[in-house]
């Protein structure tokens, strides 16, 4: 263990997972004592990486083993041979394998956006290992205008001559993150970039957009029905986090989620859209309070 939370740095682990076309490696950052059986799994959004949770992990790693995977196709993890598998069932399968590697009977789960849908998919299964669930700014019903906004940029071939240009672009597509200063914008941008010659590109497989962009009204409606069925099956204590200005999770959808299924507590984050990023101490303390207050 490190002598202080600010000094703690993650160890990078790896686990081999299976898709219909073969094996792939999922990599994850692990914070805190690897012997600690109190495990918090933090899963990022569609085009992000596990390093989104660095601030939260540093704050909690003295009490929890915090696991922050790069979902397949992102960050350090492998890309899938068949991009049609970039869907929630594959991600849930990978997370089951990851949790088995951690060798604990139960985990707490915090999922941002796509990571929240993965959490719903896993927590809604019989005999789920998820004992406490935090869903960050997502739900079974997604606002179509926000989906169109995300679809306008995900998977686009983007290359930036400098980090500053990448930051400027990231500010334009992720204004809802609610970053408080230039340093935070630099951090949330640099964590999803990789070097490409003398420039930068995003650190994900552009093909993750294929299932996203091939959806149609019928498939969206069927997906929503399936997610609601999983959500309604969740029995563990649940916290729903919503950016007060979110364009992806409407206030009406959040209210419906609060009234059915696990009947979660709802924490509204003022001044933030999609999605809260847990840099702000108030957001971190909301997570800590929920973990400490929940049974288990």
C-alpha cells in the first residue's frame, strides 16, 4: 500500500476473454491493496478509458480495491476481430471473466454511460455478483437527440497535430462533463489519446461505432424493452446519478427509474450534463457515502 492516497498509482492487470471469433485481452488498472475483498469496479463510457476514474480511485483506494477496466476496443485492451460484437452482451461477458479473475464473491459497480448499461446488464442477471450498483447518467431509455449527437462524432477518423487542438475539440463534444478548469480538460483529453507519428488520435477502435450506427427504430425499441426487463430484475441497493443538464438521461426517465426496479436513490449533480466525471469532491463523496451506507 502507498503511504497516502495522492501517491497511489495503479498496477495494470490483464485477463483473457472470449468472443465469437476467438480470444482477446482485457486490461485494467487496479488501485489499492490487491488482497482487499472490498472491490469497486468502475466502467467508463462509449469512447473513454478506465483512466477516467483516477481521481475517484485515489480517493477510495485506502478502503477499497478499485478496478478500472478498458472495455474491449478501448485504451490498452485489444480490438475485436468482428466489430459486430461491440455490444452490451459481449461487454457483460468480459466483465464476468474479469470479476472471476479478482477472486471475490461480490463487487460494487460504478458505470458511466455505457458502463452503466453494462452494470444494468450484469446486475439484472440471476445470482449476479453485483452487490451495490451506481448508474451514472444512463438508463434503458435514451434521448434520441442525444444519441444523434453522439453518433455524429463516434468512430470518425480524427487526427490532431497537437494536444491543444485535441483539447479544443474535446471541449466541443463533451461540454457536459463539467470540467472546472483547463488542467482538468487537459487530463480528460490526454487520457483518451495515443501518439500517431507527430500527432494524436483517439485511443479506441473506430469500429465500435458499427453496432451503434447500424441501429434502427425497431432495434432501439427492442433493446429498450430488454434493458427495462434487466433493470426491473435488479435487487441490490442502487444509486442513480444524473447530470442536472443531461441530454441523454432526461429528468422524466430518471423519475421513472426511481419508481421501479431497484427504486434507486437519485443524486442530481448541479451544473453538469452528460456525464459527471468524479473530479469534483462532492461527486466523490456521494459515491463514498453510498458505498458506506449500503449493506454488505
